[in-house]
C-alpha cells in the first residue's frame, strides 16, 4: 500500500478526514505522541489498526474527540468529578476511562465495558476529528513494542507502506503519552502515569487520586527465559490497563537502568561504558539533568530511536528519582524499555 504524506493544510486535512470516513487509517500529530487513527465507531476500520501496528487485539485504544460534549456519543453519565476534569484539563493530555455505550464496538475497547476518551490539544488533530465527523480511535503510531513516535519521521520509519496516510505536524510538545485515569470507581486511579500527575489532578477535583499499585511493580523480566509477551510477570500481576502488561518501547540495543545516588549513577555508567567499549561494544548513554523531568519526557523516546539509528549495542540509562511526579512517568517508560533490567548502585 502506498502511504500518502499529507501537510497540515485545510485541503490535506480534508483529504485525511475523507480517508477516515471511508474506513481507512491515518496517522496524525497530537501534543503527546503521534496517533494512528480510524473511525472509532466502525469495527472493521479499528480492527485494521491492530494489523498495521502488529498489536495484540485485547489492547484497547483511546478514542479522541474534537469537542468535550462529544463524549456523549461514547458514554451516558458524567459525574461531577468527570465534568470538573473535562473543564480543567481538556483539551489536554488526560485520558478518562468511563463506562461505554453499547454503540462503541468491542474491537475499539478490547472487549471491555469501559472506553478511554480524550480531547487532544493539537489543532491539526482537532480539525481532523471534527472534519471526519466521528470520534477517532488511535493508539500511538508506532509498530507494537517500539518507542512511541514523537516526530513525523518516526511514524514514517515504522508505518510507511502499512497505512493510508500520514498527516505531518510539528514534533510533539510533551513527548510521552497521556495520563490514563480510571474514573469508574470512587477514588480516581491513574493506570498510566503522564505529564499530569496525581497531585495536579487531585488539586483540580479536591479529592485524593491514587496511582494503581501495579505501577510500582518491578517484574523480573531480566532473569526470565520465557520470551512470551508477558514473560516475567508473576501469576498475581493483573494490570487494569491491558497495555501495561506487554513488553514496550524496546530499543534494539540491550538496555540497563542504573539507579542510586546521582554521583554513584554517573560513575557506574562511566565504568560500564569504558569496559564495554573496550570489548568492542557501541555504547549509548541516556542521562538527563537532575530534576529536568519535563525535558526528559520530551526527549526520552526520541533518544531511544536515535540510538537504534546509530546501531548502539548497549544503552546505559540513569534512573530519575521521583516517586509520583513527571519523573515517575518517564521512569515508567524507561523501566519498560529496559525490560526492568535494573542495576542499583
Ligand atoms: O497520548 C496518548 O494517549 C496517545 C495519543 C495518540 O493520544 N495514545 C496512546 O494510545 O498512547 P495507546 O493505545 O498507545 O495507549 C492506550 C493506553 C493503553 O495502556 C491501554 O491499555 C489503556 O490506554 N486503555 C485504553 N482503554 C482502556 C480501558 N477501557 N481500560 C483501561 N485501560 C485502557
Ligand atoms: Mg502505545
């Protein structure tokens, strides 16, 4: 299949919208990462997303809308908490898990009775959704298992020839995916951490917000010899967000996360780098400025892809020390891309 590269002009966005309306696949920019979109209410169209990404079909997708009130097409009841969250954070990097209407097809939600909804803060995305005239289901626009795409070139590298069109845009402003918040229970629970933290959300709604406990789990991938997708997770590890159980964001290189006091981390990275280079390995280092969590979020996926391009054999990454903020969200991605291969110093 030939993939059209479209510009973010009115004319091209209209073409992209036509493709979505006809059941096709279009990748588009958002403020977090690029998404791979299809008509969320068309089961045949969304099923194609799984095939294009090589993604397991029990992994539900986020449904993107262009006006907050369009959430009514997907769910029936909005609690005061949900209304406040929408008022404060949309458009923006907050995905809400709500009970789904029967009209939302099972392929979109991976068979769950809930649906993930967000209104992205990117004009091209909003225009595309509005002109398509339907909500757009869109996971990140990468091949399954690869780092999420934050530049249009990443999308071209992964999906060229596999989808109908790619709508060009700027590099993504945030760089990690949206915060996923389950608002179906009494206490809102973060299933995937992001740039909006539990503290930010709690301040807006005036009640506690918790991180799902599985976010603190550190499954023993590194020593597991089973390469099935969820190898390394014990029997009692049942993440609520199905996407959290798969191996994710993996670069081609081996990757080790080094965790500890900053000076110790730096010297261990140096020690491992020197020794590995001496035996002929190409080594890449990812070490962000201390506490520069926003910058780390912005750059992390792009750095992983850069290392793949340079055919690095081993990536040494310095852990970010943060238990509940933006650094925690970046660490969630870093640990997965390293398959939880952690060295403590
Ligand atoms: O920033 C983002 O959220 C990007 C852009 C394109 O909007 N999208 C994105 O989609 O990251 P994806 O498919 O890569 O991640 C969706 C996450 C997965 O962890 C999935 O398991 C979870 O949201 N999710 C989706 N629907 C869910 C549901 N009904 N219940 C629980 N988790 C759900
Ligand atoms: Mg993804």
